[in-house]
RNA sequence: GACUACCAAAAGGU
C-alpha cells in the first residue's frame, strides 16, 4: 500500500487527476493484496474534489468506515477544502463540529482551510470569529492564516485594515513571506494603485527579498492596465537584469499588456521568444494575442494563431472560443462565428453567459435582433452557468431600442426582473 | 509519518 500511495501521490502532484483515479480503481479492482488505507482515501478524496466531483468525494468519505478506515485530520481537511472551493462553506464548517465529536482534533491547517473558505465568500466577520475559535482551541495563527485574512481584506478593498493586520502579524513574530507581499501588491494593483505597489516592491527588495514571478506578474499587469506602458517595459527589463527568468505566466502578462497597448506585433515577437526559451504558450497567452489582433482589425492574424494553437496541441478553452466568436462578430463575419460556435459545441465546451452574449451582440450589431432573442431564449432554457446577466440584457435593450422596438424592450425588462436580475 | 491537508498571479461580452 505504501508504494501504491507514493505512486498515486506523484500522479496527483503532477496534476494528472483523472489518471490518478483510474490508477486507483484499477489497482483496487484487481489487486486484492493491496488494501487502501487512510492515506489512500485522502489522496483519492483530493482527486475527486479537484476534478469537481465533490459529491462523489463526500460519498467516498462516508464509505471509509466500511474499509476499516477512520477519517483523520488530513481527511477532514481535504474534504473541507474541497467543499470550500466550490462554495459549500457551511457544510465544511459543520464538519468541524463533526470531527470533534468523533474525537479528532482540528489543526492549524483545518482552521486555515475554513478561514479561507469564508474569506473567499466575503464573510470576513465569520472568518474573524473562526480565528478566535482557533486560538481558543490552542491553535496559533501562522503566516498562512494571516495571508488568507489579508487576501480577504484586499479583495473587498479594505487596504487600510490589511495594513494594520500586517503590523499585527509582525508584532506576533510572524514574518511576511512571498505570499504576503504578493497578496498586498495584488491588492494595491486591483485598487488601481500600481505606483504604490511599485513602492512596496522596492521596500521588499530593500529587505533583501527577491520578488518572485507571481509578484512581478501582478505588478506588470497592473501597470499595463493603467496605461503605464513605459513603466511596465522598464520593470520587465529591470526584472531580467535582476536575474528573474520570465516564465509562461510572465510572458503571457507581457503579451496581454502589449496587446492592450495596441502593439500586437511587438507582443507576437515575445511569443516567439518564449517558445525559444522553452516556455509553452497556453490558452491565456493565445487568447490575449488573438484579442490584440482583433482589436487592431487584423482578423487574419488572429485566425492564424487559432490554427497555430491546434498545431501546438494547446487546449482551446471557453475564453479562447469567446474571443474568436466576439472578434468575428465584430467584423460582421456572422457565418464564420456560427461555424466556430458549432465547433465549440462539438468539442464539448459549454458556452457561458459571456460567450452567449458575444453572439447575441453580434446579431444585434447586424440588425438581426430577432435572432439575438432566439439565442437569448436558448440561454433561459439551458439555465445553469449560462443564465443571462445584466450585460446580456443591456445588449438586447440596446438592440431593441436601436430598432425602435420599445414595447419588446419593456417586455424584456419585465422578464429580467422576473428572473431576479437587477438592472444597472 | 518526506506515502496524504491550507494562503498570493495573467485572458473573453454592454
């Protein structure tokens, strides 16, 4: 079992989750001498969670006693994290009670997982209460706890609170690490304060820390989004001078930034460079670049990249399809856009509200509002992740009003309200 | 118990 677990762990760490599950099922099915133990279950539960098969994970978790396995802290933690990551925080919190009833003591990590779940949902008050509970149970908050809370504060824009928490953290002899700085830099950038983020970067360097790729990418992306192209390029050069080797993430951010600045050709030069450096472009890289070319009115080049993706076995996800569909629609190439749409459905990619809205916008622009409404009705019918949102409705209002169809627009407004969607 | 758990990052629609 130990060797089996080791192998399984390696497979899971490599991100080959489906392979991991197959391997598990295969081995358990035909090797009666290998009996899964708690650690095996912990790994498999993690696999199922990461694959989004959370209900199956819970099921397996409940079946453990049938295999003479008692869930341990790790099991509970893995299960709680899985639940939190799909937003089912309350169920995760109830496991905290359950584990204690079963005589299993929660650890620092257990609390961190739940605090993270609450912070991601914006439930900072509950998160704070959990920190108190944590201390009460004899668990000391560590860097991860603080980083999690800092991220929670930053994502609701409470940077002042974040700074006081940072001071508190230091006073508790908890040293800020890479993640701490990354969280703060990103928090500043998201507030449109890339200049302050640059200062923080300097501060961090003065303290002898070397910013990593995450930190550089946050800042770089922020500078480009604020239109500070010169500063962004200077940062890129400085970064390389300081010995930071750009990876796929950094190249993608740079390419995206240059495209936003209307320089897709320059961006494409970096695409070649990253490939030469041995970094494979991914869906992020290509979608940014394709959008850049569409924006510059060069759809041929965008399509070229689309083909290149296929040739390079780069997985085309929903965002890539959306960029392509939107770009083609904007050029009035509705027929081609529909072909891509069919191709997307055929590849098993399910359109979401953004993707549907791009298509609807395409029809409206071409004066085919009726067609747009058909697509809209399909969205309502499909439900789930492609429920129309405010933007979808706004696109249709615009289309209907432009064709002087006020009464249908009013009907649509009622439909919107009926579906619980708030106008902006 | 180094066979298992927690934190920061980039792309799409008005």
